[in-house]
């Protein structure tokens, strides 16, 4: 079992930056794959980025590639999402998710068993 807590969301102007954190409690988090997803009202949860247990493999949605960076510090049991050049369309609740392995395609929410409560990101134009 692992519990996830996101932080770092807030209100930022277009073109600005935020860094989200996903702090985990529980054993063996360093061996988990982790993903970031986002969701706006009335829409399905959307894949943003994912990282392997070692950090050696990362994947991004096309919409954030080149602007967002996912990373992890296993000594701190934390995964980060650095978001630069933010756009109003990045506005959403951002969730981190984790599992011991991808249970299907990594870009689908069903690939992960454990989820945080989400943190709101609002980008003003």
C-alpha cells in the first residue's frame, strides 16, 4: 500500500511556472512507476507524464512535451512535475498515481492503482 499527497498547485499567469510534488508514504515507493494526470470538469482524466522506478524512462503527452518535466527523488519518496510556459488550457486538477507496474497502457488511468487527492492548477490569460 502507498498513499500519495500532491502539493504545489495554485494560480499562475500564462507563461509562468509551477512545480508540483507528489509525496508518498509506504514501503518500496522507489520501485513504483508514477504518473501525472489531469482533469477538468466534464472531461475524462488525461495523461500528462509518467516515470519509471529508476527515472530512466519518461513519457509525456504531446500537449506538454517540451514544457513539462517529470522527475523523482527516491530518497525523499517524491515525484515532481515541473511545469513551464503554462497555458490557460493547462488549467485542471492534477493527480499523481502510482503502482508497482503499469497495469496496461501507461497513458490510461487504469494503469495505476493508487491515486492522490489532486491539486488545482489555474492558469490565467
